[in-house]
């Protein structure tokens, strides 16, 4: 009966384990790749400032922004990704705001598979007034969202219209009306001058009556 040493037995066991690992490896790897590429609600959404590089590990700004671009990573290949904005917080929370749009994931867009982005969206593009918003990206498999804040220099609202001056009112210290009223024809009297003209006319009339009576009395005598 052959005598097998412990060293030889250990070597045989190690060889069998290596063969088993080689047999299992080709089966396990395709399964892992298939799971990673399985379609579904995949992907990561980021809101980047214009100067931030389009990279999967790039960090998002935690400060309010004005211009920005949306970056999507690890979505399904060539997937169309639609985006829209809603108000976040306050009395109008959940109301749609701004201008929606879409972008496409790679590789047909020239970017890595599943990656895509919008161009830089200036305030005239996204049309979001200053405030806090939630951007939601939607695909045929689901949606993802991100909250961010807009704060543009000078705001993004139309400036209030100028105040139109009202009709001027007479000064409380103005004196009585002067000569030359509108409806007096060729420069007639108006205001206080009329008040003076009426007593003068009455006095002239009274004087004429007294004169006539005196002349009549003299003739009768």
C-alpha cells in the first residue's frame, strides 16, 4: 500500500481548488456584467456649476448658483433623460417652474456609456427666479431628483415699472384766481376780480338813479 506524505496530499488539494476556481470564473464574470448592465432605474444626477469638470467623482457645489448644467452618470445606454423643475418649500411648493428639457446618455452622444449632460443653462435658459428648487430627471424606468438653490446677481424677475406722476393739485397757499379765465372770452374777469366788479356796477346804477331823481325834482320846482 503506497504511503502518501502530508505534503503531497496538500499539493493535490491545492491543485484541485485551482482547477475548480478556473471552471467557475468564466461563469461568474458574465453574470456580474449582465447584472451591472441590466436596464432599470439606474443612474446618478448631479447639478454642476459651469466650471466643474464632467466627471463621475466631481463634487457638487453646496452654495446657491445662477448658471449650471445637469450631469447624468450610469444611466442606460442611449437613454433619453427628460428634466423639469418644481418649487421646493413655501406656499407654492411642488408647483412647476422654469423651462424643462432633455439630454441623452452615451455612447451615441460621444460620451461614455450611460453618461450625458446638458449645455450650461444660463438664467435666460432655465428662467428660474431666485429661490429653492427640485430638478427631476425622468426616464422610461423611473425618476431621480436633486434639490438646489438659484441666486442670480440682480435677481431674475422683471423690474417693477416706474411710477407715473399724478395730476398736480393746487397749492394750499395759492391765492384767489387771477385775471383771464378760460371762458371769459377776450380776457374777461374771473375769480376775485368779479367780486369787485359787481359792487362797482351796483354803486354806479344807484348813483344814476339818485341823479335822475334830483333832476326831476329841480324841474318840478
